[in-house]
């Protein structure tokens, strides 16, 4: 499975529902992590760094609404989109879910097709390159659909790893990415790669971005990692 595929964390205490969700999300090309309860979900968020969370409201012990509240209070997780699933149909429940920080609210029973569309809508905000959106930063343009990159209207030649690195940077300009975070996002969590490999490919990316001249836009943040701009 490609390392740049978005990761969806499914949090659902009903095993059958959890497996149906996971099956359909994987069929759509997503990487899927699964949690059976709120406590497990909180641990997996730290371990997996998901791009989006599909979260059931009604769970024993730590409810989905409490998981949502806690994640939205944390600076490192507040930007992860959360789609809340609930059998609660009252308008006041939907309002409560959204006020707690949920980015979307889907009432059970739901259409799988509709849920997949909502997942993609949320991903357009946080991982636009994965849904084929054109990204721009200063004079750099990355077309995720055609896999072409240009700077100052001149085409650039990038290898596949450098392309994924650049799309990661361009999705969140200014964000500092550690080497470990870049390894997870670009190479994948299941592949062992030495962190120094990141430095090698950053060097190649810099060379590619400046092949027609221009300032190097990739910034080294000492002790922290790399950022674009």
C-alpha cells in the first residue's frame, strides 16, 4: 500500500460495523486503523497520526463525544478532521456534536457512498494532494493529478520520493516536519528506513527545485526538521 495514502482511524465498538467501515474505506484506497473504544482511539491517534477520524458517538466508558472534545483541545490533534457517527437524530444532538468540535455529523443508518464522499470532502482540506488537487506555493505549482511540478512556469524533474516530499510540504507550508514524521508520511510506517535517508532526499528535492535558479524554499530547522518557507 502506498505511503502517501491517507490514514483513516475508525473508532466503533460494534465489531461488525467496524469491519464494514474498514472494508469500504480500504476499497476506496485508504489506509485504515481500527479502535474498539475511546481509550484505544486516544492511544492510536498518538501512534498512527491519522489524517481523519470516523468516530462513533455511543461507546462505553470513554464516549465518542469525549474523545472528540479531548482531541480538539490538544494543539497537536485539533486539526484532524472528525466525522461523528450517531444513531441520535435530534437536531440538538447534531448541534452538540458539532459544537464539541466534530467537523461533520452522520446519522445511522447511513449510506456508505455518502460517508465515503464526506471523508473525501474533509481530506480535501488537510491532504489535498491525495485527492488530485493542484497546490501552489509562491512560484511553485504541483499538479497532484498529472504528477507534474513547475517553478516560474518551467517544468521540474522530480523523482517519486521527492514528489511526495514536496506535496507533503505544500499541503502545509510553514509547518515543521521532523524526520520521523516525514518517514511515516512519505515512506510509510511499515517500512524501515534510516532517518538519514530523509536528508538525502531533501538534498535531491532542493536540487530539483533550484534547477532553473531561484532561492531554495526548503528550510532546515535545527533540532526539529524541515519546513517549506
